[in-house]
C-alpha cells in the first residue's frame, strides 16, 4: 500500500515535474509570443508611421499639383483668353465698321484723305495681325504648359496608384498576421485548465494588443477615406483640365475663324484701295486736263488783262483825279446836304398841301360825278322807259296732253325777237313787246336780259320784277326755277354777291332778304315765327314818306347756300297750311325782297337798293257762275290786286300826277320800288298750247297794253283812264287813247310781218280785251 502510495507519489511527482516542464515551456512560448506580438505591434506602428508620412507627402504633392495646375490658374488663363478673344472680336467689329465706312465714302470722294485713312487702316490691320500672332504664341505656350501639367499629373497618379497598391498589400499582410495570432490565441485557449490562468493573463494582455490593433485599423480606415477623397479631388481636377482643353480648342477655332475673316476683310480692303487708287488716278488725270485747259484760259486772260492794263493806266489817272475831286466834294457834302434837306422839306410840305387840296377837289368832283351819273342814269332810264315788258313762252309739256288741244298756237318772228304771233280762233294775232323769249330760251338767256336791272340795285336803285300769267304758264319756273336750273331769284342773288365782292375794296355791302306772301289782301311774313300773322304796312315816322312793314323778318345772307336755306324755310312756312302748294301759290303773290345797303369807304356815301322779285298769282279767269265761297273771294282779291298793279304801272308809264298805289296791298307795299327812278320789269308768261289760247291772248294783251302806254320822253297822257275801267273801253268803241294792240291777219305769203311802232297800232275789235281777270 505504502509502496503503492510511494509509487503513486512518485508517479504524481513525475507528473508534477512533467507539468512544471510543460508550464515552463508554455511560459517560454507565451513570452516568445508576447515578444513576437510586441515586435509585430512595433512593426505595425512603424508601418502606420510610414504610411502617415507617405500620406502627408501625397497630400503635399497633391497640394503642390493643385497650386501648379490648380483650377484658379487654369481659370485665370481661360479668363485671360476669353478677354483677349472678346477684345479681338471688338477690334474685328471696329475694323468691319471702318471698312463699311470706307466703302460708303468711296463713292463720294477720291481724295488723299482716303489714302491716309487707308494707310492708317492698313497699319491697324498689321497691328491686329501682330496681336493675333502674339495671341497665337501665347496660346501655344499655354498649350505646352497644359501638356506638361497633364504629364506630371499622370505621373503623380501613377505614384499614387503604386502607393495605394503597396498599402493594400501591407494591409493584407497585417490582416493575415492578425488572423494567425488570433488562431494561436485560440489554440492556446484550448490548453488544459492549469494554464487557464496564464492564458487569462495572456488574454488580458492580448486584448490590449487587440485594442491597439483596432485603433490602427480605424486609423487605416481614416487614411483610406482620405485617399478616396484625394482621388475624388484628382478626378475633379482632371475634369477641369479637360474643360480647359476644350475651351482652348474652341478658342483656337475662333481665332482661326477671325483670321479667315481678317484675311477676307484685308482682301476687300485691298480691292477697295485698288479701286480708290484707280479713281484717284482718274481724278488726277481729269483735274490735270482741266487745269491745263484753265491754265490756257488764264494765260489768255492774262494777255487780255495785260493789254487792258495798258489801256487802263490813263483811265486810272483820270479816276485818281476824279477821286480827288470827289474827296473834296465829300468834304463839302454835309453842308450841301443840309441845304438840300431844308429845300426838300419845304417842297414836300408844299406838295402835301397841294395834294391835300387836290384830294379835296377830287372828292368833291367825285361826289358831283356820282350825282351826275345817277342823274344821267335816271335820264337814260326815263328815255328807255323804266318799265319794260318781256314775254316768255314755255314749251309744250306732258301735262298739256296730246291731240289738237296740245297743239302749238304761238309762233315767232325770226327777224325780230320782240314779236310773237298767236293763232286764236283761226286768226293770227301779233304782239310787240320789249323782248320775247321762245320755248328754247334758257334760264341763263332770260337772266342775261335782266342782269343790268339787278346790278343797278347795287348802285342804290329800286327794282321790281314781276312774273305775270295764267297758272301753269311758267311764272314760278322763271322766278324760282328748279334746283338744277335755278331761275332769276337765285341767279340775281349770286350776281349781287359777286358784284359786292368785286367792289369790296371801296364799298361795304350788306345784303338782306325777306320772304312774304299776299293772300286775300293779307300780307304775311314767311320767315317770321308766326307766318299766319297779318302784317301792316306803315309810313315811316321820320316823315320821309317811306313805307315799312313792322315785324317783317330780314335775314342777312352771305352766300347762295344761305339764300337756299332762307328759301327752304320760306317754302316750309308756305306749305304748312295748304295741302297743295301749287294750288295755293297760284292764288297768292309770292315776294322775295332783297335789300342791298352799301357804304363807300372813301366818301362815307351810303346807298340802299331794293330788289323785289314777285311771282304773281295766276291771272286766269274764274268763271263767275262756277266760283263761289272762298274761291270767289280769292278770285276777287286776285283780280283786285292785279288790276291795281296794272293801274299803277299804267299811271306810272303815263306819268300821271296821281298813281293809285293804295288800291292794293301789293302796289302799296311796292310803292317805293315802283315810283320815281325805280325800274320795273314785267315778265309775261304764256302757254303755247291750243287749249290755253284765250288765256294766252289775255296775258299778251295785258303785256302789250302795259308797254304801249310808253309815250316817249316829255309826253304826258293825262287822258288815260284807269285799268279797272278798261273793260268799259274795250266793250265800247276803241279810241285813240286806248293802248295799242296789234292784230294781224294770218300772213298768207309766209313772210314775216313788218314791225311798226306801237303808237300807231289801234285796238282791233277782234281782240276782246280783259286785262284783269275776274
Ligand atoms: P306757274 O308758276 O305759272 O303756275 P310753273 O312755273 O309752275 O307755272 O310751270 C308749270 C310747268 O311748266 C312746270 O312743270 C315747269 O317746270 C314747266 N315749265 C314752265 N316754263 C318752262 C320752261 N321755260 N322750260 C321748261 N319747262 C317749263
Ligand atoms: Mg307758280
């Protein structure tokens, strides 16, 4: 047992020893491991230091490269190139503008100014070319630089790649070693429990080492990131470089373009210059030729001048003498001038006095002359007869119908425009008036004959123009006319306007018009506000014996347009109450009263002339049996007024002491314009139609009777009776005192009747006279 025990003790001892040996070996191993680990960590640290140093170097290299190749420098270069480019562009533009200007000027002149300009431009072009060359040189330098830098960058890149590869290898190696140590540790860990303690301590120490390794790894990571960032930066720089290269290429292309343009411009300029040179040469040749011609002329002139000079010398001598004497005269001139001025003043004063007195004398004579003229005119009018009777035959119209009733019954004397023949009940009755207008006579023809009367109105005479005749015979046509073919009224006013205008330098004329109507012996103002109101005719309160119509509207007119407006207004007022204007107008007298007031600027003389244009009521008879009521009253009034007019004219022409103006409103109103040196025209209108022959006969008898009263200057017929009592005379036997009405039997031979004085004509019983219609 003991032996067993000793044996087991010895065995245990042996085991213990074995274990101790093993422990020792393990301790050795551990220390060796420790040493190894320390060495590894030191090595790793060295490597890390080394890497750090390399990284620093690389960073510095990168910085250096950046500063060398840096975006800023490249950008600067690029900016400079861009600016240079811009400047070149502008210069190019300026060159073009100048070239343009030169082209324009070329047409204008070929002076040497241009040549100077050209030279200057050429200089400029060469300068520009030099500049372009310079820019090109600079560009190629820049290119070189860029290439060098690119090269260096590639090298740096390579170096960077190598160091990166080295680092990767190093990393690989380190991680491999780390893996080995970890494995060793793991194997150590697997040792029996006895060495666990030792392992633990080793583990504690190993964790420290691990920590150190981790730190190293994290630093390594950081370094890798840094390298990544540097790579990024490098990439960016590469991109920038590429961009710069692209810009440089573009710039080069532009420069090439500019060069070609410049070359073109240069070519053009050379061409222009050549043209200019040609022009200049041509101009010089021409100028030379001209100068030669002129020179020749100048030489000739010179020769002439030389000869002139020879002849002028004596003249110069006499001129010098004259000059000296003039000098003397000039010295004495102020005295002489004063004397002359005194004399002239006296003479002028004298002359002014004389002119003044002559002027007075002339004015006096002028006034006398005016009076004399008026007197003469009056005398002339008296001799000619101030009452004239015209006849107008209207053409046959549609209204006359057809057949025998509308046949023509009036013929004329081709040799005498004062005679007309009427075929009445188979007998040819002839009448002599002052003038007869055939149906062919125009409004202008008629006006031609009456315009002398109208102009006398401007001189201050009163004038009356009456249109007499049966309804439909053309009274209104003659007086008013149609818008296209106006009658006496409008033409007269037109004439007055133009006459007033013609005399405007000496006279101031005012023309006014009134439009009135006499119906049933009542006077109405057709321009008034109340056209129905009856107006009175009164004596002027100034005792002049003149008449006036209180309330009669007067419109001042300046033109035909004004007149037309007035007429229109008058017509409107006339129509208001009556459905048929024609019917009404045939039963009333329409009056247009034109007053012309003149003032002579030089003499202060005032004149007033009145022109009365009267469209009388129809003169036709109204059958006594048929007429009744208002129609009868109208007829009576018309009869009365037309009789009164006839009486008055008769009395005036017969120069009776008493003229019965008061017998009708019409004659009373026109008293001023009918008496004394007034002028009257009776236009007797007739229809040529067969059916109207008896009315035509009456009208013509009335006309001839009015006219036949004319007895010639100085004669007086006191025995003439009133027209109203004419009918009595007609019905009884005709006497010598009666107005002469001629009746001819129809001329068988067809030859025109001879004209005989109306004094000798006797009233023939065949023509029943009824001068005034009832
Ligand atoms: P009254 O005024 O005498 O009643 P009008 O002047 O109204 O007559 O004339 C009657 C018609 O005859 C109108 O249609 C007019 O145009 C026409 N007439 C009158 N005289 C002429 C003429 N000389 N030429 C053409 N037509 C005329
Ligand atoms: Mg009429």
